[in-house]
């Protein structure tokens, strides 16, 4: 039984650590239908596996902060708020979920990916959270 729990934790950890957030944001800014379908599927699976760790209201707070930013420079100014949201999470998995979203957005900004692509990413996170959440 103990080995089974360890395996589950390792699977969860691998899934979180290997989440290709920046790549998904980049793909969501493009027009390649096959890549868009694959990106949406990967994002859907990520949210589906982690939905139970973070409340919808907390996702909406993240969403609002990101959507209210008018440019990538405004978005950079929201990074401390996203760090605060991450820090407020009580569950380790919820902290990881927010960390991954925050780092994905931060890295997308560093790679000069458009604000619209970042908006598409966070919109998808909220949509899939609503679909699979409580």
C-alpha cells in the first residue's frame, strides 16, 4: 500500500514538473489547428488532474489580475499579486498549481509572447476549472 501511494505522488510530481506552460501559451497564439487541439488537450488534462486543489474563486482572482493588465508591462506588475495568491494557498498542490501558472506567464512575457496569447491561456484554465471543478 505504501509503495502505491509513493507511485501516485511521483506521478503527480512528474505531471506538474513537466507541464509545458510557455509552449502552450505560444501555441495558443498561433493558427495551427493540430497544435491548438493538442495544446488545449494538454491544458485540459493539467487542469482536470489538479482541479480539486484550488477553489474556483481563487482561479477567478488569478484570472481577473491577468485580464485587467492591458499590456505585458502591466502584467509584470501583477507578478507580486500572483506570488501572493500562490503563498496564500494552504495545500501544497494548490501552491504548485498557481506556481506553474505564474511561471508560465512570467516566462511567456520574457519570450515576448503576446498578451492575447496569455489571455487565451488563462481563459482556458478558468474554463476547464469550471468544467471539472465542484
